[in-house]
C-alpha cells in the first residue's frame, strides 16, 4: 500500500512507478492508435505502457480482487482476530489436550494424533458444560453489539476475554481438569505438568493448587461473568471491576506458579514450561488491561483520577 502527499492512497505500487517516472522526466508521448502509434498526446505516459503495467492485476485490483474490498476483507479478519483471540487460544488448548498422549508422557514430545482422544474430549459432558455457555455468551455479545451500534473493539475483546475465563479457563481447565479431574485429555496433561495432581484432593502435596482452584471456581469465575456483562452493557463501573478482577488474576497466578518455581521443580521439560508460559498470560494481559482501565478512568474524570476526600 502506497500513500503520497498527492493523496494517492490504496493503489498498487507497480501502478505508481510509471506515473512517478513521468513526473520526474517529462517528455512528449503518444497514444497508440494501431501497430505503430500516432501523434495524439495521451497525458504524462503512453497509454500502451500504462496498459502493460496494469496487466498483472488490472486497474484498482490486487490479485484480481478490487483493492478496497481486498483491504477491507483483511481488516475485517484482523478485527475479528483481535476481538476473538481468547476463543482461538482456548481452541488451541483443546487441540493440545487432544494431541497429548499419556503413554508418551515420559518423552520430550508427548504428542500423537488419535481421533479417539478428540472424540472422547469433544463429546464429554464436562466439555459440553463449557461449550454451551461459551456459544451462548458469544451469541448474546454479538446481539448486544448489533443493537448498541458503535462499540469500541477493545471493549468487545475484553468482554470475550472475561467470558472465556468464566466458561473455559477457570472451569474447563483448572476446575474440571486440575481440581475434579473429569475433563478427558486435559486431566492427563495437568498430571504430567505437575504430578502432585496424582494425590487425592486436598492432600498436603497439592493443597496449594487446590486452594487456587477453589478460589477460581467460587470467586474469579462469577466475577468474570459480572465483568463480561458490564462490558456488554458498557456500564460506567466496568473499568473498576476490570481492575479488581485483573488484580485477582495476577495474584492467583503468582500463588499457583511461585512455589514450584522457587523450589526449582520442573516435572516435565516441555509440558511444565509450556504451562508456565501460558500462565504468564494471566499476568501480562491483566496488567495491560488494568493500565488501559486507568487511562479510561482518567479520560472520564477529565485527565485525573478521582481522589477520595475525607
């Protein structure tokens, strides 16, 4: 995409070359009227040359697609990925869980393709308990956005982020796979990432993990539903609630990973570290969203955060 001071925006760079050349080197040129051409002026460059340059894509096209439509399609895809990236990431965790082969848990790459594992997970009751509210929540969000009109993309993204935390990350991953261990595929992955999951619930070896799981299930999940709803309604209180929930996410993440990290425990070279990398998102994203929420509150307060007065 090329933009110039003359306002030539959205044009193929190949089309602009002859125009730019003709402006730099003015010369008489001619319009082709047959095999040899004639002496009829035709602007800054020969029409025949212009046509040859544009043969590749045609005027105003890229790969045979009109440039405006080509650009708008790409922007639509990027906007959708921005809003729904948490859904895509959740789907990636499902794929990883289905590819995980417990029989290869001792190997560095414990993955293998088995349609039976996909079927077992995708048709299981715990997975459907997560899938149904996820689909319903996305459908509700799209309906709300359609009726509300112009909703900021970031507010849409935040709503979906909290929805996926409530319907998948807190309950499908940590509660169903770590605490109750009823999710096919993902439960085995949790055991490999941290073998303390082999102990009974609330055993001293895993009670720290269970405490975080219960906190997610009883506190964070309901608050994520609340934050999701407030962002759907664009409620003025949504930024304050976001900051509170994000603080809980950061605290819970540190409480979950810090003990084994400080003790130097890495139970599987790939799965344990992959778990930590994924978990780091629950520090980075909440911190980023909180920073944005502070900025939004400053805008609403005319550039300064409200200060309580005694």
